[in-house]
């Protein structure tokens, strides 16, 4: 595979080579702590070798279950929140047609895809249940802890619906739970009802679980070749397991964002020019926010879709407070060459670009934005992904998880806990008078 490359030339005017090179020893220490499992949160490092260590028999079971559900369903509901859904969503958006759910069954080659349990809006659940009527439905419910309220409540409604439609036993054959192997309420429920189960590895936290059944099962059901996803991740594990800035771009990415943070940058905007990367942006936000945002530290990660957001956020990016860096994710390959037609007469005055591809214009927008923003004082990085394929989805998510873990160690925080997330829950449960368990 061609490597995913970090182009850091747009940060050159903001980070001196001396500073960058003087940080290399500390990045090496972070790398050694990660691989030697001596850093904070080291009980949650199973994801690091997972692309190699995932049991092939479990993978074969996963693809068989996925095939069965794909063939027997028009609709798949994936229930989960945070790390228990964003990875699958990122993969589905990157790899499927933007109009997947609208495609006819023959073209789609997999069930329509619906998400639930990622919030508690009742209108959404009511509309979803109506939408499922008349379709053959399968459900994947994902929660590592098995106690998270949002997916727990969504599953209550959807399980009830499934039992009313199919009867308890038949419904159970259409439901798969992905949860902890040994404990948790979802595991107990799945055992009691006889659902098929897949395990989230104990040593992998939610936001590092995209390459486990958490991400792979929903993707396999909608027809993504998940063997290829894992192949790409295996390649990335090897390539980004090497030492030094020269070859390992996760080192350089982690180091540059760290130096910029120390120089007063407070926000990292992950930008892209392709709506199929919206899901990846949301996954990136949770990965970096939950990993780094603690102890009063951390870059605030946001995700922006250009050129859409250039017509809203673009003003701030260009001239607002200078505390932002941008990291672009760019596909090198044009996925769908569309040549701009000439028209006569040229009423919209666009004939000057007729004959060129739409992708070329999008690229010029990216280059123009890069130039303008750097001039405006925004350090700019670009992650070049050769192709938008299943392999590169695996490689890209691995690349970002590795960068995030290194970057968190540079910052001196534990990337694998999220103590702050509990605060809102404590208040909410008090307001709901939840009994002590
Ligand atoms: O990264 C994390 O740990 C979180 O985003 C979790 O994935 C999220 O809170 C969902 O947790 P659970 O899978 O236990 O329902």
C-alpha cells in the first residue's frame, strides 16, 4: 500500500525545525511507553496490536453472521453512542453511496442503515419505528459497559417493536449484541434472550474500538469488505510502528500539534472537502476530545466540511481569533470524475471551467483555502489518503488512533479514560431519582 502521508509544509512558518527536532526524543519516549505498555492507561492497549491479533475464527463468524443478516434484512438499526457507533458511521459514510438508503434494493446490495441510541430525542425514535414498518429489520446493539442510558433506552423501544412484529424468538434471531465478554447488563440481557453476541476486547476502550466487532460488524452487514479494513490496519500497524519522523508520520503529526498547542493554539479543525468524511470528522472529534481533554489541557477538536463551512465558519477561520490550526484529510484519487459541461449561451459565465473536472475545481478550492488561511495565520497540515477504500479506512483510523495516543502521552494525560463524561450522568441520574445500584 502507498502510505498515508502528512504534508506539514503549511505549518513550516509556525513551527521551527529546531523545535520539532528537539521534541523527537520525547515522541520516542511516548512511542516506547505505548509499545512497552508502561504509560498511563496501559491496560487499554489491546487496539494497538488488534489488527494482527484478532482471532481469524471470530472474523469468520462475524462475516457469516453479517452475510445472514444482510440477506434477510431490508433495514439495519445500529444502536450505540460515542465510540460504540461513530467508527461504524465513519466507515459507512466514507465507503457507501451518499444516497445509500434511497438506492433500490438491487443496487444497494445490503440493508438500509439507521442509527439509534446516540441521543434521546423521542421524535426521532417515533419516526424511526414508523420508517421500519414494511421492512425486514435486523438490529445490532452495541455498548461496552452495557449500562449507557441512551442506547439502553433506544434498545427498549426497538426490542419491544421487534417482539411485537416478529415474536420473541424470531426477534431474537434478528438481534446481535456487541458488548463486554464477561460482564454488563447488555450481556446478561443478550444471554437471557438468546441473541448472537460479539465481544468488545476488554483492553480496548470505545473510541479505539472501530477495528473490532464494534465497527466491523455493522460495516460487514452493509457489505463492506471488513477483511480489507483489517488488512489496511495491519499495514498501518507495521508502517507506523517504525521509529523516527522520517517514515512515521504519526510521530510528526503528534509533535507538530503538540508544539502548536504549546505556542497558544487552542483548537484543531479537521477539515475535508468531501461530505463522505463527515462521519470520520465526528469520530475524530470524540477520539481526540475524550482522549486529550483532561487536566485543564488539550486542543479542542472540531470538524468542518468545506467548502460548505467556508460560507459560514470561513470568516472566523480567516480573520477571527488566531488560536486555530487546520488539518485537512484529502483523498488523492478522484472517486467519480465528472466533467463540467459547456453551455451555449454561457449565461452563468462558467464556461471558462467547462471541460475540467468538478474534482479539479474542488482541489483548487482546497489549495486556495490553504494559501489564504496560512496567510491569515492558521497553521495547516494535510493528511493525504491515496484512495477512499476499505483498506484505507482501516489504515486511516489506525493512523489517527496512534497519533492520538502519542499526542496524549506528550501532553501528559491518560488517553484511555474519560472521567469527565461521568459528571453530566451524575446530575441527570439525581434528577431522575435513579435508585442506587
Ligand atoms: O470512548 C468511549 O469510551 C466512549 O465514547 C464510549 O464509547 C461511549 O460512552 C459509549 O459507551 P458504551 O459502549 O459503554 O455504551
